[in-house]
C-alpha cells in the first residue's frame, strides 16, 4: 500500500453487526493498510473501539490520518523516520 496499490479483503460474514472491533497490525507507515481495514469493518457494520500497532513511522503521518478518522490509535513505539 505504501508505494503502489494493493487490495484488502474481508469475508462478508466476518463482522457481526454492531461488533466491537479492536484492529491490530504490526506497523503503521502511510496508514493506507489500516484505513482500508477501518473502511471494511465500518462497511460491514462493525464499531472500531480502538486500533493498535507495535510501530508507527511518525514522519509518514499515517497515524495522524487514522486518528483523524475517529479511530483511537495506540502504538507501542514511534519512530520519526521510516527506514
Ligand atoms: O501503513 P502502510 O503504509 O499501509 O504500511 C503498513 C503495512 O505494511 C506492512 O504490510 P505489507 O503490505 O508490507 O506486507 P507484510 O505485512 O507482509 O510485510 C505492515 O505489515 C502493515 O500492514
Ligand atoms: N517503510 C517501511 N519499512 C518497512 N516495512 C514496511 N512496510 C510498509 N512500509 C514499510
């Protein structure tokens, strides 16, 4: 997602209506992957209670975009530089 295009899919029945969802990934870089997950979960009728990741590259501002979409995001480590 960071440098091109990718597809994120979910099973139609993966999220029961009004489910409380915790969205977990290892890394937030541009935020594209997590935002695709947010959209899929919300379209499926789920409520995202919180999202979390081990590492956030703050220079890419993906975390900012996720939080701007009303998703409380917790990241364990933040690095200002994306390797
Ligand atoms: O915030 P983004 O810019 O979307 O990047 C974060 C995503 O990139 C990595 O996945 P990747 O697609 O590289 O596959 P991988 O998990 O198999 O390494 C990582 O696991 C996240 O899911
Ligand atoms: N900048 C990055 N470094 C390492 N893994 C990644 N996955 C997505 N973006 C990445």
